[in-house]
């Protein structure tokens, strides 16, 4: 019934519009205006004005439909780099290793291309891999980026951890590493492990999901550093520092470890940095452990590794801790200088070269106790990555330290400056003096 009514109405309209009406569609578009409009209705039988838009209305609509379909197909076939932008960002941590030679530290200096840093290459890889938008690279606060330690110029890392928000795209670690140089890696050493469904992650253990408010610097309980140096640094001052055949004796190693053990506990390390005064509370730091491992020979030269674990470290603190022990072992400074350096008096503490310093591991014990076993998050424990960390050190960090030491003789040249230091002279700070303004960059290692 309804169809017959529509057909009858259409026939009436055709008869009213005259014989020169090729189609109903254009005429329907020019029906008489409603009452109150300015235009008057066209007389019946009058030849209507040609409207090219109306004439091609149905055909134009078909073209629009086809173009819409084509656009839809293009969107459906777009690359993953475009599609994943609709995904929500997730807070993660990345386990990094890098050789610091040729870089001006870890932290990025936005707007300064003069001094290249590790984060410059990392952010570039994150953008190019599609993990973050480009504007996040320009303002790292947009992705809540933070690092555990702001390593200094030339300092390497085998276990740096950074926290940030990213799109969890497919094969994320492979794509990031594909845009990084070989001496900077997101450590991805083991196959996919069995995890709860709620904390599924892409392949690789160098990436872990964390809580939304996680901050890698603030949540880090302790940091472990190593300092690699040629053992001739422990030879007596009368010994030729150029003698690569020197081998560390067991007695000297025991004495070195006895001196390093003196650092354990809480002490005032204002003499071990240039940023703190003797009465600043932040100059007191807690050292959990410090020792020297058994020496080993590489390319005809014997090396040793000193390891130190502490809650946090100030700028140049570890290098000065090593430098003072070397000065005592070589006979330039008395052993009593260690305890004297923790007092308010100003002590001349030598700073060892930065070449051998490496951030080996960071610790998140309190975070793991609270969130590590809640079924939603993984503990930030990197024991499964120890083999990969060791391999990275052997491939990229140790060879760089050894070759640079042999070529530039940084330790030998630094040892030649020890006689210039006056270890007996002290400058007692007057009451209320000696307080220095802390660095705006905060703690560093």
C-alpha cells in the first residue's frame, strides 16, 4: 500500500514538472519553498533553470561513497606505526646498557646540540620506532621520563634503568634497538617467560610494566657501581707507572680491601664532591659495601674491578673515593686521611679518571616488596638478565676501557699528578661558612 502511494505521488510530480524531466531526483531538489520564504513557487510548466549540482546529485553521491570507501580501505591498511597511536600509553621501565665514551653523560640537554648525550640517541630511537610521538621527544616530561642515575661524561652503564610512558607496540624492543647504535642497547636477553595474563608484555625481559606513578630515580633504593683500573695504580710511588708487567700481590689486595671497607656505613662526604658544604645534611651518604675483586689480565695488562653499593652518590664521589685509596696505597697520603676527610676540615682529595666508572646495577627492594607479588606487576629483579649484562660488558664496556687506557694512558697521566696534592694541609671551615649551593641537577654519580 505504501509503495503504491509513493509511486502515485512521484507520477504527479512528474506531470507537474513537465515532459523535459529526465529524472525525478533533480526535480525533487527544487520543490516549492515553504510558506514564509522569500522565493515564490515556479509556475507549472515553466522551464526550470539547469542546476549542474542537482543534475549530478545521484552520480556525485555515488562518487562520494566510492571515495569514502577508498579512504576507509587506506585507513584499514595503514601501517602499525599509525594504528597504535590510538592505544593508551603505559608506564614501563627499560634496562639499558651503554658505553659512555664520546658522550657528555646520560641526561639530555634539550635545545643543545653541542654536547651529545646517551638520552639524545635513546629518545631518537623511541620516536623513530613509533613508541612515542615526536613532541614527547622535545619535552620529555610529557612521557614522564626519568633515569635512575645521571651518569657523568664518559661514564658507562651495564644496568641503567629508565621509566617512561610509551605505546606498547608489537616487537617494541627489537624496533627500539634497531634504531640504536651497537654500543647502546635495551638489554633483551631471554625468551618470553610465563607471566600472569594481567601483566603480559611483549617479547623480552629488558622491559617491565610498573605502576602508573613509578619514578625510577625516587623508587631506587640503592645503586651498584664498578670502577675498573689497571693494577699498576696500586704500585708504590717509587715503581714505574708505565710498567704493564706489574702484578698485584695478595698482600696489597688485602690492604686495598681493608681501606675500602672503611667507607662502609654513614659518613660525611662533603670532601668528595664540589657541591656540598661540611654542615649540609645531604652530604651524609650511606655506603652498604665496597671491595676490590681478584685481578685479571687483558692484552698483557692486569686490571682490577672495585665495586661499591650505596643508597645514592654525589657528583664525583666514587672517583674521589677510589682516588684517595690509591693515594694511600701508593704512599702519598697517610691512612688517617680517610677519617679526617669525613670531618668538617677541608681535605685535598684527588679525583680518579672517569674512564673506568660503570653503573652496574640499580636496586628496587621496597618497590618489589609492595608490588612485586601483587599479581599485576613484575618484580624489578634483573637476575635473569645477568648473562646479558655480563656479555654487554665484555663486548662493549671492558674493551673500550682497555683500549682507551692503552691509547690515552689516562690512569698513568693521572698518577703523575698525585705528587702535586698536599694531603697534609687542611683548611678548617669557620662557623657558618663552607656551605655551598647544591647543584640544580641534583645528585649524580
